[in-house]
C-alpha cells in the first residue's frame, strides 16, 4: 500500500517546523528557503496552508524533463529528482501545474518533495498533525487527488 | 501491429515508450537519423559549458533502455513514405511496414539569406555535432557573434558568455526573445546581458559575412562592421516537413493534425515540433517548439495510435522558461494579453523583477515573470485549469505576487480545508 | 557554533554597512541576543548619553538557537538605551524576522549614529544597502510592510519597521515586525525613528548550520518539544486561549490592576478574557478569535489572530480593519481594558490593531491612558487639555480615540505619547504615575503577588513582568509553588527567575517555554548547538553575568537605588477586594536582602568582587 502526505491546513499554525525539518533532511541545514514543503499565510483570512507535491499520477514534471532526471521511486511512488542528472533547464518548474518544483540557484538544480524516501521529515516535525503520512487511499487525500485531476484534465 | 515512429527526439521517444506501455505485444520501431543515442537539444547548452558530459544529454540514460523495452531503434534516414503500401522507405535500403505511423521529425534551424551565410565556421547550435564544434571554438577571449536572440539564441547565449568569449548578439527585432517576452521584459533581459558584458544589438540585421583570414568580417545594416572568430546562428527553426512532400499528408507551417494528433491520413500521426497542434489559449493550430508540448503531443498520439477512444487534445499551453546569465524569465499562454482582458503588472528595474498577469474575466490566461523561481508552475496550473479566481482576481490586480495564495485560496481542496473558500 | 559569527555594523551617519567578526570571547560568556548585544552596547556607547541622540546605538540581535528547530527558536531582540527609562532596554520579539536575519548570515545588526535623511536597510544575505525611505516615511507599519513587499516582489521578505507614533516621538514606540509582532517595550522604536531609520527589510536564504552536534541537537530539541506538548499550559492552554488564559485566573487571585491600579479586580474581566474571545458574536456569528498562529519555529502557537465585530462602531467606516490581524494578548487586554475600565472586547481589539499598525506599546499606552483618566477624574486634566476628549474610566470611545491620536502623534496624542510618568509630572500629579524607572506596569498587581513587587522594582528595564516572572511560582506553581503573600524567600526567587530569564532571552528562545521548561530542558539544546560547555549551571551564571552587566550600565547611566522602588499606591494603599484584600507590597522587607544575595552594596551597586566573580 502506497502512502502519501496528507495536508490539513485547518490544523496548521504556520510555525514552519516542517520547512526546517525538510531543509535539514535534504540540505543538512535549517533553511526554509530550500524547503520542499511550504506554508502559505493568508493574512486577511488568518489561515495557514502547508503545501507540497502531491506526487500526482500525471507526473507533469517527469514527462517534461528532457534528460530523464525525474524518476518514479519504486518504493514510495514519489517522483524524485536525480541531482546528478538534472541539468537545471527548469522546464519542469513551469510544467508542474501545482508549482511544487522549484529551482535552486545555489546548486543550479531543481528540488521537489521526494517523501524523504518514505519517512517524510515534515510529518514527523509537525506539532499539530497538519501534515501526516497516511495510506494513499485515505479519504482526506481523495479530495486533494480529485482536485489535482480536475485542475488539469488529462489529455 | 506495427507502430513506426520517425524521429528520435523527445516526442518520438515518449511516444515509443507510451506505446510500449499501452500495447505490450505490438512492434514499436523508432527511426532516427543522428549518430548518437536519442538526446535532448534542451541539454546542449549545458554540454557546451561542460557542466555535463555528452551522455548527460541523452534522453534515456541506461544503454539498454530501448532494447529492454523491446523498442527497435534504427539509426537511419527515412527516404520516403509509401502511404499505399503503408511502408517507410529507408535511405540505407529496405522498408519498414507500419499500421500506424508517427511523424516526429522535429525542426531544423533556418538561416537567413545573407551573403556568406554558407561559409564554413558558421554553426547553428542544433545538434550535438554543432555543439562539439562550438565548444571547440568558443574560448576565453574569442570574439563570438550570436545571430538571433530568440529563445534558442538566449539558451546558447549563456553558454557562450560563460565560456569567457567576447560575445556580441545581433537580433533583428526590437527586443530580445520577442516571441516570449514583451517590451518591458525583453528590455530588462537586454539591460541585464549588457550589464554582464555582452554586447547586444537589437533592431539590427547582419547584411553580409566575409571571411577575412582566420576570422569573419560581419557587416550590419547599421553600417558598422564587426569582427568575429566564431559565428553561431540561431535565427529560427522550421518544422521538418520535407519528407511529406508529395505524400498527400497536409501541411501548413507544420503538419496539420486534428485533436487526436491525426493527420488527414488516419494511419499517420504527428507530434512535437513538426506538428501544428492545438494551442490551449487560442484554440488555433500552431507549431509550439517546446519540450512539454512535445511530450504531451507524443503521449496523446501514442494513445490514439493504440486505439484508445477519447484521447483528445485540449491544447497545449505555450510556455517557456529561460535563464539568461542568471536572470530567470518565463512566459505562459497569452502573455501578450487577451482581447478585453485586464493586466496586473509589477516592475522593479533595479532588481530586474517583473511580473505581468493577464486576465480574461476572472481567469488567468497569460503571464510573464522575471526573477521568479518559486512556485512558477502554478501560473500554468491556473491558466490551464481556467480556475475562476473570484475575489482573488482583485487582489492579484493589486499585488500579482500573491499568485500562490490565489491558487491555493481559489482551488477547492485546499481553499476549502483552509476555510478560505 | 550556531552563531554565524558575523555582525553587520551600519553607520547611519556615514551611510556605511560593514561586516565584522563576532567577538567569540563575549559570545561564550553572554551567549547571544539580549546578553551579547547588551555587552556590545555597554562597551560601545556612553551609558549617560541622550537615548535619542546619535550617540546611542540600536542593536537587532538573534540568539544561537534562532533559526533552528528548537521550539520557539525564532526570536530576536532590539537592544538600546531607552528614552522612556534612561536605562538599558532589551525588547524581545517573535514573528519571523529573527530567523530571517540569521538566515541572511548575521548574528546581529548594530546601528550607529543618525542618518541625515530617512532610510531603510535592505538586507539580502551578504548584500546590505541603505535605501531612501522617502516612499515610506510618514506611513504606518502596515503600509510600509505592503509597500516594501510589493516593491521587492517578494512575499517572503521579512520587515521590521517603526510607525508614525515613533516618527512623532511617542516615547513608548515599538519596532513592529511581520505586521503584528513587536519589540514592544521601553521605546526602542522611538530610538530607531530618532536615527531616521524607518525599516529593516530582510531576506535570508543561506540557512542556519554550524550545529556543534547535529544528532544530539535533534534529540534534545525533539525531547524539548515533547515536554512542551505534554505540559497543560504550553501544550494546550496557550494554544487555545493564548496568554489570555491568565485573565480570569489573575482576576480571581486579586492581582488584576484595575483603573490605574487603584483596584485589584476588574468586574468586566470575563468580558475581555480569552474565553470571551471564543464566543460567537451576534452580528456575524463569528468569534473574535479566528485561530491561533505561531511565531517561527514555535510549537506552542499562542498567537491570537482576530477580527473586530463588523458592526462595531470602531470600524463602521474603516473596511481596512475588517480582516484578520494580531489579536489581544493578556497584557494588551489588561492594559487597554481592565486598567482603563473598558470591557468592550472589540474596542480593545481595535486599539490593539492600532498599536501594531503604528507601532506603540499597548502596555505603556493603556497605562498612560489610565493615568490620564485618573488625572481627568480629579480635574487635573480637562477637556481643554485633551481637545474635547472625555477621558472617563470605562469609556471605550475615549480609549479608541486616544489610540488613534497616539498613532499619528496629533493633539492630545502628543501628551499621551509622553508616557505615564512625564504626563503625570506635566499635569502636577507624579504620584498618579504607575511606573518604575519611568516604565509602566504590566498586568500583575504586586500587592497580591509579593515577589513581583521586588521583580518590578529591580527590573533593569523598569516595570516589567518579563524580567523575572515569579507569577509562575507564586500563582501557577511552576516550577514550585510559593505563597504569593509571603516575602520570605522572595529575594532568592526573584534573583533565580531574573538570572534564568536573562539566559533564556539570550539563547534565541521564547520565555513562554518556561511554563514547561527549566534550564535543565534548555541547556542540552544550547549545548548541542553551541561550542562552550553549556549546562543549566553555566546558563544561570551567564544569566547572572548579564543581569549585573545591565545593572552596571544603568548605574553608569545615572540610575541609583532610589530608582528601585514602587509607586506609593502599591506600597501604602491596601488592596480593596479579593484574596489580597488589606495587603500592600512589602518591598522594604525584600530589597535589602536582594541586594545582599546579588552581591551588591547596600546602595545596590555591584561590588568589585561580584563583577570579578562573574567576569563581567
């Protein structure tokens, strides 16, 4: 059974522990600007929304990559960037309709969520369970998935 | 069932792989005329600056990728297509029979008709072979002239400048990347390049090239003459449709296809740079020589070739991303604006930051950005999903940088869960 | 490590920004933030200087844990000489800018001199630029924030700014960051404005590394977060009710200063409490509180995010206040509410919004208004002085109008911007000013909590609850319960709290963690992050060192033991109701012993031996 990140914005307090955990896991340093998960603040509404790659079935980034630098992880189903193969052309960053592949100018490569190989650090760090790693057919995810599908109808 | 694909670029390869997945038992043949394994032109600039080895440009990395998938890759040139007998005739002799044929022959660079344009030592940066030649000659201190500052010119520009060459760029139109960027953005890119020491001449044409000893003497329409050790031509590309001459397969700029990527011959399909596919934003059919469109075309064509019903092309969003010496720019859809639409624009010349959003009603239809690297894909998402922005449109008119908030706030799953919708 | 080892020194007079190495010898003695910046300030300025002159410096400092995964590790402080008290000032703030400064690669920013023209600092990693503030001078903090965000096209730019109150010289102006977090007390914003420095806009993408022992650090911080999560206050109470959880508690124990501290219980407390903020209102069915929000890295998330009743008179024609913004914390609710006798929750929320919007301390503001109300009541102030404003206790209209005037420094707002002490002096009744060293009291009446009287009197920045929060022990029983009415043992208790708090404030952490954490919980986190042998004991010692450094600064600035006192009202007028009925604060019983255990002379001066022992 594949698992997926379930994001529940209604539980988020905007503390950014997830961003630190993510950057620490992936970059070895506490650096929210390099986090694969981002929390967005809705100031006027007084809301927070954590957001990252849904590992969508369409895999827009993967298909847009000209050099096969994005591959499907056979264990977790995540779409992983192979840093040594990525040339930094950024086509995936415009192809991903969810805006969850970002260019890292420091390395000249792109970064995206890879579920930390099956133990997502953001989920462990979240103090309010706004980010959980659950079975992929969990009901809360259906809405996100349905949304992903509805966003860009598959051709 | 024999599926034959002509052209081993991204469209051809993605189509072959998709077919293999959809119809495991069918024969899939991929015919490409270049020496190397299928490679990506997008990656050539990175090869030029030696960021990657030649193998780094290959579309698929494992050497047995195609044999493992039982895709028959032929390094050969197609001489002609025999529609009646449903055969592809190879230059080396022999024929490959097809039930379904995909034309994914891509495009090729075109040279302007200028005296001296055919001199040896003038290269397009189109093939790996070109790239090898350019890399060998673009050395620190070498005087390099780049003709054309369109998308492809600008991709190469970075590599040439990074090589340490003394680079001059000549662009016929009044701004850089004219088919991707508006005046403001194109002007900023020019200013940026000049700041980095690149000489940029817009609204300028090369009128003649002469060989002068080991170097070139290049005359411009402005009357001045410049000297160059190397000339790289990137003045435009044209779909490779020659193969279809006399076959009765209809072409315009590119090969005409319907929403199933099918030509007027129901057994022949086209995809990628050579196909005149549907544009998402305009609903018209045009050539979009970009990687994501090639991949979309290819998947669709493959599904239709495999007989899947309902695989209909809704159109590809025209979009591009460019890195000009560290200044990252992108444009999407109707970046030039829609009729009766509204514009939200934010400019900071000092920081080379620019954001321009185009709306029709409360839907985002186009966008241009400079200096934006985070969540930029959401611009595509909003355009292609035709998301109704509601109150967020007004907010974006006020501050277009809130694009990610607008996306999350106006899309059902997150917006609802965040109690914003 | 965990320090970036780099300081940005900005000379506003010359317009220069220069990087220099952090003095690591000082860092290992003073840790960071409050302690370390105080050391820099004490070494670099004349403590006797005019706080609003170019001779004063203003330091924005992070701690070693700022920007790390330690819970609440997002703090920064503003350290300068206070124009309100003449003493050393250190105001601590959360939000996100502390982390951003650290991520940009800086431990602290030292501002010197005065810019000839209004400027703001733009800091993007190594790139520091002083830019003309023409487009933002004269604007509120919120407008400034919006303008700079739009200008730089960067939603993640973090901004600290002063508002119009500071520009107009209000002596308790704050430096507000991230729109509704503030280095609020002692007029640090006034100093910033006096330097013609309008804002600091920061973007840092370098990250915070240099963790001494990363594995131990992650272990220690995970354990720390577990302790916070399992504690009733930090795990639940503060998230649900914020510091406003205290409103009803403190009112019941009879330590709720009311109507300029004449009374110790407020009959309207339940209407302005944290619980009241959860009650749906009639107009739109929504509660005042929308949700709780966290500062950077904080797993407690006590921040209040609130709206004002859309039908409330304050915002009837002001749609710009209709959205969510920083809601009432306990201190603000008390100062704006109980101390002025106003029990209109929406009026308080509105006044609180204005405090954030134009950057002034709601505690000092509320306390100054309440002093003005008392002056008004006895006839020392009239509507002639106030420009027609009927400053009556309990009048929400008077409160919100006063807030509007202070925000822009107009009319009677100028007088109110003087603070309680100078206002009462001006109108001939210094005895009505409820201040210590010129700074207004916070929300705990020292007649009902004896230790707090001593803590206030000896606080190095004037009356303040955050320099030694013995409420924790005397009322809440953390870490051990002591009798709030007893004076025995309080000097020791106050000293222990003061020293420990100085250490926490210097680490980059929030003092609210200490509802659950002791230094035994904090030291392992600091030790794993930083070089130097940090234990609970060495942190206490650093805290004591910092305390003495601050004390020495104040003495050099001209303060004496005579300033270690409380207003007569608290020493002589007994509490009228509640459990503390009949009690006054018995400071005189505690102060001499406090000096003694501090190792100070009977005149409250640190002895040479004490300073040597602590190597101040």
